[in-house]
C-alpha cells in the first residue's frame, strides 16, 4: 500500500519515456469509432427508384448486421416510411431463414397516453408490421411505454437497458417533414437522451391521417434523444416522397443545426441516407444508386 504512489509514478514515467523514444513498443488503441471511420469515413446518400427499392436495400443492410452478429441490437422506427423495409425483412426471414431469435430491439418512440392495444400506438404498429411475423423473442423487444406512471424514471430505465444490451448496432430512422428524427422536434438539444417531447403542430397535422380527428392526435411522446441515436454504431435514415425533399436537402447539404435535427447525422461516422427520387429533387450534388464500400487503409 505504502508503495502505491511511487510505483504508479514510476510506471507513468516509464510509459512517457517509451512514448517519446520507442512508440512502436506500445500497443495501439483503436476505438470502435476509429475502425468504423476507416471503413466508411462518413455519411453516404443513396437515391433509389422508389420506396420498394429503398426498403430492399435498407433490409439488406440490416440483414447483414444480423448475419454478422446474431446477438445484435437493432433500433427500430415506425411510420409509413419503414413499412417496405419491414416487409422485406419478413420475406428474408420466411424465405431465406434470416434468424432474429437472438436479436434485441429498441424502438425510437411512443405516444404518451395510448394503451399498447390502441391501433395507433407504436406497440401495436410494431407487433402488426414486424414482430408477429419474425422469430424475435418477445422478451427482447422494447418499445417506450407511453402509459408509464413515472415517465422520467421510465426514460432513465430505457437508456440503461440500451447500455445493458451493449448499445444499438444499427438504428433505422425516418424523418419528419420538419427535419425531426424520432420525435426530436426542431430545437431539440443535439445531446438529448430519452425523454418526453411536446409534438409540433406540424407533426400532429402530418400524423392526423392515422387518427379519426385532429383532437385524437396525442400531444406528447416519449422519444429517444438525439444523443441516444448518435450513440448507435450505424444509422440508416429513410425518406420518400416530395414532402420530405426540403428536409432531405437540409439533412444532406445544409449546415448542422438543432433547428433541423436530422442534420446531426452528418457527424455520424457510419450513416446511410436512402431516399427515393421525389425526396431527392432538391439535392444539388450527384449521388449513387448503390452503397459504395470505402476501405481506407
Ligand atoms: C417514428 C419516428 C418519426 C417518423 C417520422 C416520419 O418512429 O421516429 O420520426 O419516422 O415522423 O414518419 P413517416 O414515415 O410516417 O413519414
């Protein structure tokens, strides 16, 4: 015990000398992020012909993760955009044996105040459109609980579960016409974690198409934060239709700003944005139709 401080000082001194005079003798520490940056370097944008082709590519990228790491963690989204992706994942499961039995999932968001059985709750959506039709273990799926009594405690628990599961390997995202990702509306903190957000009027109007009247559209949602989303090892952001063209222009070619939350994806080391032609109409640069595999040595 008595020698702890001098011993530590000596080790530090030796380490400093080696770093100065013989750096090759020291192990090189490469973080996951630096390896991923070497593989992909940055965000890539891909323009596909239509939502079905987008869904096929997104599902293939997700399937690649599941095959490479059967015990992976997937982050999932709801809304109309990911439906062709889920359809293709179901096909890959049924026809090609894609195995979800060891996969864990975390959904991005859920409306506050809707019971799980409500046909517009994101719980219901996920079970109807994906979980029921693949072999995922029901105990391994997580959708935020919009009926939680203590929502802040629930949000902390949700973040802890993501960490406990080992972090999200692949996060699927849609985008709002106002540039939101999950329900992080314009102005959300770029470092935010899972919490309650008030939905913008525009978002409520966009989503009113799923409800009988505007009055029924929930005003609040539990959403993963932007910081939570950015922690995922890989992102796929999907957008289709002319209504998303301005948000996609800002996301791909605009300055990074909390007023268009999706622009933060530009900072992610491994992000793929897949859009259809109508959503790409305001882009000014040339983008490919297939992902490039960029290996930097
Ligand atoms: C839903 C979500 C939202 C939607 C977005 C686009 O889980 O995270 O951000 O992705 O509102 O919705 P759609 O796909 O219906 O246009």
